[in-house]
């Protein structure tokens, strides 16, 4: 039987063990620092290959130092003792071994650490005791013991309320907290699920969906590094504020090869602004738009409505619709994208024109082919007509023209109603929106790159290569070097000496980049067209999709997961549900759940495990009093630790920002994108998605409900951002169904 230890004794017993781990971390950090400095100073042979090798070493040591630095905070957070006895297993951020390769610490992602998360009293997995080790800096501040085998441990003298509750009670810092140590069994099963296929992680607010998605990304990178590390992991979040919020999680878990982006950033060179009209977003997100973009591209492959007279080096010939139609059919039969198929079209059309030109000149077409084709290419008439029939295009041209010209849109979108087409119309030069991004990507896929410049560059490169090989053969003959070909000599000293870009840099710049795995958070907001884009980015269909349909606010979002995945990846997806709310206190969740059910009677609301203060619903006499009332509520909170949010309808953000800027101490209030760096954040509901705060004030719930097509879901999101206290302020009437029931009556001021 294990000897039970008083908490203070357990802390004393664990301190030297943890101290030894930090000593080893310091040794490895010092060694990596020396290696990095040596790599930077090391002389090279001066060749491009040697420079590339040195920069690769510098990059490797820099990444190693980053991983070691990220492990500084809460290096070790757990210990497993087994019923079979033997050496305990300590669990932490990364694996550490001493100079004799004796394991000091096990990486949380390793199979040996799995029981730390998954063992229960019903299924202890051989674990007698699971100990959570709480650190303040490098000092062990407390331990929390879970006794899983009562026959092996006398549990009577073990204390503590568990690491999970301690983590939930911690104040918010503006960045997602590190809760590796508090992953629960249902979450861990999802994190370690097999790689292939699309795994949908569904759950209400506070269930840890985002935590599961990010830890799953880190786990898969660790476990399947050979398969996915080279192509990386894409993490898609709802807005840039959210991405900043989670930005330290993956590096903190030891991974740095993840690309973070919003749906508006998935087309290189464009960052879409929000779509102002929900109705437009819904149309652009519909899968019918794939047909519209396809038709828009095909409609640019034109056949003239009549014959055209062409002047070619003094000779007149006729371009007929039949010639163009035959060349177009041949180009389309190649099944190449538009810009690449253009070469086939041009060659086929020039063949027919060359025959016409030979007939007009009464010469043999084959014998005089080069002269005929040269004259045709030099003719302005020919170049004009060829371009009018099949012009090289950019995605931006296709989509901009589609919405700017009613006739172009009508021709490409006969399945859209006149009302839908009218909603899509906008002036040329309008800003790109987030709903345009998948349309641009669709157009880019259909157009492909114009490969004519690449062909010319390849021809020049081939000529230069031949000259280099001739020179290299002379060098080898003069030096008498054997066993090395001229080609190998050139390759050895090729490239400009710059190191390869990181996965993140390369992926962000390359629209055609495909990822080993994709994590999508707030997935309920994505349209069918956005899913089409993401599936194109991941041919293996390996995704972790995190969302809650009850929190959906976008009119373009799905009503069910089957609506998305049965349509686009039938048989390749599954759902895992999280049912426990670890974040939101039960009284706040009761209010939020009642509001949600008034909007969506069938919606599932998770069960909260935390108690807390009931929310307060407070009437304000007039709009001018909103600012002072908010400032009054915040005044009490600002004397405490933690962070607060004021969540408002979009139309109230500007006037309330002015009122609160004057009422609050300087530097306290943050608005929109900079809000995470301040004590108080003023946010709209879309900006607050995925975030959490200690205290939350929700202003004018009726206006929030009226703002969008799924306003009741927006209000549910706003009400569930608080981890401690919630106040609802309203001037206008509360929305229909807003509860004032017996169990909530005490919460209404």
C-alpha cells in the first residue's frame, strides 16, 4: 500500500523532483544556446549549399530553444502511481531525460501519459493515484490527489478540490489558459482519436471544445509527425481577436508548425471584411455559387456572333464562328483550367487560321507553317480576336465582373432568382468580403495559373543549364575530379543560399498549399462554399471540426452537420459530443438556456459543474444612462483581479465607446481588435465568439436578438462568456421569452 502523505509533506516531497527537472531544462537550454551561437558564428565554405546548411542548423536550434522556453511555465503538472508499484511517471509539457538517459518527465502526448487523463475509478488503467502538481513559477505550491484504487491507497487523508476546479477558478489573462493538466476523460478520448476522417466535436459553451481541438492538433503533430508535420496544421478561428487569444496554446504545447487564419484570410493577398447583409452572405455561401462561378468562367470562352475580317501581313482572311467553336471544344476537352487550356485553344485556332492564310496566299500550309504562324502572331487583328475569345483571367476579374455587371450575372446564374441577383449586385472596386473569399478560391481553381510565362522561363532556364553543364564539364576536366557529374556539381552549388521557408510562411503564401490536418473552431458559422474551400486544402479529409449549432449566428451556416458533410464527404465523418460545461456557473447557464430555448425549442444545453452567483437583470431608464450605469457596474469589478467584457449590439458600440472612454481610467478600456490587452473589453457578439471573461455585462439583449437572422443564438453566445458574474442591462423591453421565472426572480433587479 502507498503511504499517504500530508499535503504539506507532499509538497516538500515533490519540490526536489521538480527542481531537478528545471535544472535539466536549464542545462538543455544553455546547451542549445551555445549550439545556436556556434552555428551563427561558424565559418562556411562560402558556397550556397554551405550557407543553406548553416541556416538550417540555426533554425533547428532556434526552434529547440523556443520549445524549451515554452516549457518553463508549468513544466511538470502530474504524477502517476501504479498499483503494480515501480517508479512513478511524471507528466509534463515535454519529455526530459538526464545525462544517463533516465526519463525524468513524460510528454503529455506520449502513450505512457494517457492514463493521466483517461483513468477513472471505474476503469483505473492500473493507476492507484493520480497526482496533480500545481506550480507557482518553479515552486510546488500544492498537490491534488485523485485516488483511483481504494485498496492501494488510504484516501481518507488526501485533500484538495481537484486541478480542474482550480484552473476554472483562475482569473482570465487575455490569452487562453494552459489546461493540459485538466483535460478530462471525455475530452482526452477525442484528443487521441485516430487521425483519418473528419471528427466533429460538438458541445455547448464552456465544454472545452476549443481546448480539445488545439490539443488534438498538438497530439496529432506529435504522434503522426512523419505524415503531417511537413505540410503542417491549419487552425481556422472566427476572428483575429480569437486567434490572438489562442495564439500561445500550440507553442505552449511544444508545437510551432500550425498556421492560424480566419475564414476571411484563406485566399492569399485578400483579407475580407465582414459581409454587411446576412442575406448576401447566405447566397454567396450556397453551393449553387460553385455553378455560378463555373458558368462565369466558361462564359468568358466566347464564340463571335459572326465572321471577322483579319488583316495578316497584307493578306485578308476570315475568322469564322466555326473555327473558334472547334478550337474551344478542343481546349475544353483537355480538362485543364482556363488559363492553362488557353494555350491549347490558341494553337488549335492558329492551325485553322494558318490553313486559311495558306489558301489565301496559294501556298502549301505545311511547308510554310513557320512563316504563316509568325505572321499570324504578329498580326494585331489576330491578337485582338484571340484575346476577345479566350482571354487570360484572374480570379479577381471574374468575381468582380460577375457582381458589377447585371448581364454577366444573369447569364452565369439562371438558377438564382431576380431578387437574389439584385442582392449580389455591387459596384466594381468594392472591398472584398469574407463571403467573397471562397468564390475567389473557386475561380482560382477553375482558372489555374497562366503557364505561358513559366514556359518561357523554363526554356530560358534550360538554355542556361546547358551552358552551365558545358562549363562544369570543363572545370571537372581541368581539376581531374572523378566520381562527380557536371549536373551534380551544378546542383551542389545551386540556389541563392537562402534557407527554406518555414511551413507556416510557405503555406500562408501558397493558395494551393494542402495541409496534413485542419482544425476548424466555431465551425457552425461556415457556409457550404467555405467548407468547399477547406476540403480543397485537405485532400486527405483529416479534420477536427469544433462547433455548436446552438451558437450559430451566420445565415450561411448549416442547420445540421449532416447538411454539410453528407453532401460533401459522405461516409467520411463522425460526431463526438461534449456534454459538461466546465466554465459557466450554473445560474448563468440557466438564464442562457432559457433564452436559447425560447428561440430554438429543440436546442441542447450543457450541464454546468460549477455553482456561482445568479445573473442580475437591470432596467436602465433611458439610453443616456447606459454609459454611466455600465461604468458604475465596472467600478466594483476594477478593484478585483480579472478581466471584464461589455458585449453590445453593433449600433451601440461607437456611442458607448465614447461614454466609457470618458468614464473609466485611462488605459482600462479596449475596443475590438486591441481588446485583449486591457482590463475591460468592449465587443460586439461576433468579436466575443470563443472568448471568456471573469465578468460580463450584456447590453440591450432585445437589440442583439434583432440584429441578425439568428439573433437568439447571438444572445445565447453573449450570455455564456462569463466565468464568474453576469449583468444584463436594458432600456428597451426584454426580448420575447426572456425569462423572469420563480427560480430566476431573485436575480432580477
